[in-house]
């Protein structure tokens, strides 16, 4: 599909996710307040971290190798799929057992008490379906079946939202947290139903003899998942804890509200880029074509991104009123540095996609660790300088300006490497 068509479908999916996500958040904000939003954010960050640990990055590897071999027979691709499936089986069992055993300490870390330990047990038992969800969607993306990918995801989003609202309405905060814990597992059941008759969804393609060299490649992706799980979500959890300790849990909920707005509208862009650009970048071997494709994406992306940022800024009071409640009004003061950070975060996202698309695992790991470590460190320093809650948003902007510079330098380095490979006899 063309970039605009893919971006449009991705935008529709993200818009749906944004609307449904804020419907759930609105329920929590109205009935429980900032404290409930903070608890919801903690659990979402943990679930995202665990999913990143077991499947998300391996899913990126599946997209890459499916895209590289999609013009060939499934008998060739199955070697990569089987390598991924064997590694996932080991990872899911190991991580699931650890989450269940350590449910009480994890609950104390996330929620400052152990009464929610039962949520972590549910997360642990849901991990096999979480992994299946990421893997199957990765195949659809890699095969270029973007319409099926989007429509399947839309059905999943609608159904899981209905589950979340129902549990919130009938069982309050505990019900909402339970729904967050099982959402990915519920989505997996829907994805399985949608691909059940697909020619590639056969046992022999996923559980054949494992090529150890190919599994070693996926171990690199898995290690990126481990690093992602212990950096990104952990950094957000740590920052919420810092805000709670330095200011209040209500302040953590207000900051979370602004962060969710950013994630929502940026998702309109990132999913389109991931669906269109990532598979292309994985398959491109010419620096000239890669530069041309990247420039095309950035030129098309930037005007829409700037329009979105300006719109969010001027409509922030309306957005806060619609999505949250009067208790969140002070969030309006956090938007300027947040939106600056959003601009550089998304502009960096395109060239930085090469890190995973081409398997720069060590460099990606180093960048992931440094970005999140500096985010926590800058947040702590700015708070100590008495800038108040806006310190976190200032830290966010500073980090992504630096990351934008890094991504540009790295992209040029990769293109030079492609030229060197081409020049070799």
C-alpha cells in the first residue's frame, strides 16, 4: 500500500484506540479521580514492560524476516518463525512463573501496597496469549496485509474496550484494573479467529526443526525486549514514584494525563510509520533508495505533525475537559515542553527505526538505556531545582532533542555502511 493509504488506515486504528482509551480513562477519572488514573498508568506500564520482555521485540524480528522473505515460499520463512516460536515458548514460561511468584513484591513496588497482587497473577497466566497476539500481528504486518491488520486490531480494540467499561461499571476500580490485565489476552483470541484460515497459520510452519543460528538472531531481539522492559516502563514507573514522593499521587495522575494525550495523538503517526516504513526499511539494501524513502516519509509527516501539535496546544482546555475532569485543569500548564518533546520524538522515530529493522542490537540497547536513564535523572534534577511538576515535561523535551540528534547521526552512518558494502568486490 502507498504511504498515505497505510497512514490513513493506521490513523483510523489509532483514532479508535485514542477514543476508546480515553473513554476508559474518563470513567476512571470521574469515578476515582487522579489516584485511579495513576494506578491505571502503573499497571499499563507494567503490562507493556512484560509484553516487551516476552514478545514485542521478537515481534519486530518477525516483521523483519517475514517482510524480507514474503515473496518466497512459506517453507523458507518457517525457519524464522519456528526459531521465534521456540524462543517465545521458553521466555513465556519463565517470565510467567516469575511474575506469579513475585506478585506481592511487584504489587508493593507498583501500587505501594500488596493488595493488588492478584492482578499480577492474572498477568502472569495471560502471557501466552499476549505473546501470540504480538506474533500474529507481526506476521500480518510483515506480509503487507495492512487492511487485515488494521481491521483485526479495530475489532480487538472495540471488544476489549467494552470489557473494560463493563468491568469498571460493575466492579469499580478493581474491575477496570482486571480488564487492563487481560486485554491483550482477549485481543489474542480475536486475532486467532481472524487468521485461523490463513495459509501460513499451520502448525508445521511454527513448530518445525529449529535453526540455532536463526534463533540466536531472535535472542538479540529478545534481549532488546529485556532492556525495553527494564528501561522504558520502569523509567515511567520510577518517575511516577518520584512525583508521588516529591509532590503527591494526584500530581502523578495529572502528569500521566498529559502523557496519555501525547501517546494517543502520536500513535496516529507511529502506527502508520511502523506499518509502512519499518518493513520497507528492513528490505532496502541501497543507501540511495533508503534516503529517498526516509525523506519521502519525513516530508509527508512533518506538516501534519506540526498541525497536530498546534491543535493540541490551542485545544488543550477542551481536551482536558472532555477526557478528564475539573480536577485535572492544572495539566494545561504542562503542554508546552511536552509538545516540544513530542515533535522531536516523532521526527527521531523514522530514522531510528533502522536500529531494529537492520539488527543494530548493541547500539539500540545502549540508546534505550541512556534515554530512559537520563529521563529519570533529568526529572529528578529539575524537580530538585524547584521547577515543580513541569520539570518532568522539561526533562522529556530535553531527552528527545538529544535523541533526535543521535538518530540523524546514526542514519547517516548506516547509509555510509551500505555504500561500503556495495563498493566491495
